[in-house]
C-alpha cells in the first residue's frame, strides 16, 4: 500500500510526518481489558484537563493550528483527537464500536493525534491518497 499526500498538504506542511502500520488482525466486538484501559485513561484525563486547558495540549494546539492553515475553524469543525477528549471531559462516555476502532480512539486520546484506521480490503487500488477534506 502506498500513501500519497496531496500537493496542497505538502505545500502547506512540508515537514509533515505520517506513519503507517499494516497488519492482519481479527477484530472483535468487545475486549474487557481494553475497556479497563479506556476507563482508566478517561479518569486520568478528567482529573488533568478541562475543555479550555485541553486546547493548550501541544498535539491538540498543533492540530488546531493546522486546521486554521487549511482554512478550517477548529472550534466549528473539531479535530477528532480533540473531540474525543472533550466528550470525556463533558462526562460522556466514548462510543463503543468494535475493538479496532476502540484501540484507535484510545491511542488518539492518549497521544493527542488523530488516528485513522482502514480496512485494506475495502480500498480500491494500491494507493491511499491523503487530501484536505
């Protein structure tokens, strides 16, 4: 699988770094150990951040700035990494989808970056093209 970054993104973010992990996995509907980790992370974040101080987290501030550079208002169109944590801070639980989506959400919350997960079998061709949405 080849990742192709659009010209517009390359021009606006010449030092952008993207990583890809490819593997064969067996997805499950639920994983109790994973949900214990998610709940522990929720508790930590609720003690550490507010919806205002969250914006100062380095990874979220950088993502918000990138949205502005792309002409998007991050307060109107929230980056997924910020939206997930805000949901927790508002006392709401994360949506439970399946184990793979739940892992992506946990990684995004802990590290502060938006994480994408794709089913390779559903991608037509051998390229994943990243552009401005």
